[in-house]
């Protein structure tokens, strides 16, 4: 899809075009529903209407909602949809996004002309602009994902969840209804069994609403054996579906390999089990992945791409994931507990605490203290509430001081990092709630949600995330805080897994024993994956130096340290080794070569070292 509306649009330059109104509006390769007053494009799936509608026909219902509620009609719809509505009488265009996806639309507004597309490559070609947007380049390196709505190409943005573009009379208005989405009004639990039943019923109804719109499709699910994927698999098994296949990324020879946990859940609930090993050889698939996603990818995207390709080979049409569970169940509760005690301390005391944590991390070499040092480094700043979520999410990558060392002085410039069009504010009085809401909007939808949805779309697989659908979000945010994460101060500060997700564990305990309730996030052992590929490490270092953005001395030190860093089998190594940092640099450099340097993907020979070296130019 490519659309252009505004001044001096030459539609004869585009093939397969469809004109609306006069000769200035162009849409390619998409079927439009039309009547005398409106033209409408609906992509994706509407699972529910959140207000009364009178028809069985989506087209009629959408027009009814627009006439009833105006520009915000789309907030009364749920599901993974995207809507384009053209009002012929007012010559107004509305481009409306759903509640949780960031992968549906790119746009740019220049000289009273709006460009929009579901493809970064298409809109970039229309704009004829290849200039990098360095604040978003830094954003990706800082966080390992693009925190902002602004892409790494100048003047091109993404449409965020709950956002809509309104183009009328040469002017563009950007609106959203996010402020109405999250409500932390609590409901006390008077009968635990009743509330647990309500949780399961709500979850199953969300699944049914989506699956009934996709009858006859082959269904798979992501399954790590952890809390969220296990719960999703269990609830799928209760829907009397003909067959469900569970896919698990495995990491042979790693202490945190999840295969046996996932296999146990699948066999217990009659689900076909499909383990998919992720190996160093799969690094060669990163070029195809970035070609598919069109942006630099996050660390978890590559193993999930390998998994999804296997699912596609097996004929899977839909994959259900437990994604968003860590976020909604408040994974950053230790940070909230630190804030509870530190929020009234003056700056010198906060700085002293940070120095103490730094010493503890160095003396003990315990990963929990490395995490503590990172968090306290933020609290040691004068205004730590400003950009708190972005800074918190830098822990595995290049935080602000390290980012300054990474870039050459010429490229670093003022060091600006791209800000999102909407950032959930952090304050003293809303901190714990903001840890959930901010992570959801600013650091989940733009992180896991974006890359997984887009890579599966490339493979023609629909990806569905029940946990971040509105009914589930409303249910979880209404639970009393101690039923989200309980425990005492010491347990909270040390991130004790025994006390988190109290209510969710009660729901799982209906089906699983205590030993079967597995509690860990999905992480990648990049030290095991990257180190055997000396060819990639060598060519990447050379390519980064040729790029001209980076400090050569720092780069050489980074790669040398990575090759020498000692690995402990009982640690996830998210902070202490450079694995995630090296992968992030690899992802960005391949994207630069494809989308800035215009290196041909069609001539890619399947070897990423050759690609970096330039042998397939």
C-alpha cells in the first residue's frame, strides 16, 4: 500500500493506482469498499465492537460509528486492525490504528502533502530521501529497539497504537486516545475462585473473538514453558480446537535452555510440540529478517524468525503468543520498591547509594548488583523522572555515557536521542503505575510487539497477543497491587521470583504443580551464538569502522573485551558481557547497508560475512 495526498501528486508515475475524489489522491494494490459518501479500507481483524452496532457487516458498522462519534470512531473497535476512511463530502482522510500495533503505517508530511505506506521502502522511494536520522540511530543503539515513533530515516514516522492521522484541507492533525486506555482503579478480591474464573473466562473469550474470525486456519502458539506462554497454551487447549502446535526456541548447551519446560506443558495439555534450535549458523538469516522488517531488529527477533519460518513450513496460519505478560504483571516492581525509599532523598545521598552499588557489583560480580547499579545510576541524576523508561531500558545496550564513547565526536554532536510523540510521564505519585503503563506503550509495543508482528506478516502468519487486548488489560490493572506482586521489601528489592505475579500464579496452580510453574523471561545467549562466528565479528568491526560514525578505539576495545569475557553458566549475562551490544551493532549495520547504502538484497548469497564485506554488491 502506498498513498499520497496533497499538492502536485503525479499519479501517472504510479502503476495500479486508484483515484479518489479529484486527481490528487492515490492508493495502490488495495481493494476499497465504497458508497456515494465514503471510501474505506480495512486491514487486519476486528474482534469486537465496544459499543452497540446494528449490522453484521463491518463496512456498515464502521461508517455508522464514524457518523456517530466522528474522528475518534476507531476507539470503539478492538482487534489488530488498521482503517483508512475517505470522506468524499469533506475531502477528509482518516488513517486509524488499533490499540497495540506499531507495524501498520509509516508516514511523512512535507509541503502540505501526506505520504503513507505499510512499507518503509515504498514510502522512502516516494520521498526519494535516504538521509539518516541520527537521534533515532542513537535511540536504537541505546535501547536495542527504536523507542521513538521516528524511524532511522529523516522525516518518516510510524503510527503508534491508539493514534490516528486526520488530513483535511492541506493540514495534518495527529490524535490519539491513549489517555483513556489504562485505568488502575482497583477492585478488591472478595472471592478468589470467582475472580480466577473471571480471569480464565475473559482470556478464553478474547481468544474466541479472534479465532472465530479466522475459522479454518491452522493454529500454533509460542511456548517457552514460562508463565505467559504456558497460560496461553493452556487456555487454547480448553477451546476444543482440532489441533494446536507449540513452537519453542531452544538453545543447546546453555544452562537456561527451556526445551524440557515447554515439552512438559505441551504433552500435559495434548499440544503438538515443535522444538526449534537456534544456532550460530542462523546468524546468516539476519539479512533476510531485516529486509522483511525494514528496520534494525531487536535481539529476540532473529530466533523468533527462525521459529516462525519453521511454523510456516508446517502450514501454520496463526501464532498466539503470551507477549506482554511481563509488562502487565509489573516486571519492574523492584525498581518501584527502590523508588519507594529513594524518592525523598536529596541528590548527594542518591549519588552515594549509586557509588555503593557500583562497588558491590565489582566486589561480588553478582548480576543482581549489576542491575541495581544500573537502576541507581538513573536515580543519581537530578531529574530522574525525565525519560525514565527510556533510560531504564538501556541496561543491556549502550546507556547515555557509553553512547558518547561509542560515537566519534563529529557523529555524536549534541547527542540528541529521539523522543516519542507520546511518553508516559513518571512522577512521584504515579511511579508504580507508570512502570507498567510506560513499559507497555513506550517499551513493549515498539519493542517485541513491533518486530514480531512485522516479521510474521512478512511470512504471511497472523500474530495474536491475547494479554495486551483491552479486556485482559482492564482485568489485570483492576487487581489489588499485592495480587500483582506481593512479598516484603527485601524480596522485592532482590527480585525474588517467589513473590511476583501472585494472582497469575494462582491461576496457573489450577493446572500445574509448583515445580512446573517456570519463571523466567525470554533471553538470548548471544555470547554462545556470536563467539563461534569469528568471521562475522571480524567483518562487522571493519564495516563499522568504514561507516565512519564510531570511535575506532572504543570499537576495538569493545570487540576485544567481548572475545575475552568469561561466561558463567548460571547467569543470563544481560549486562556483564557485550553480546547484546554486538548484536545491536550488527543489526544496525546490516540495516544501513540495505536501506541507506541501497545494497542489493536480491544478490545476497546467504553468508552475512560476505554481505558485510561487500562481496554481493
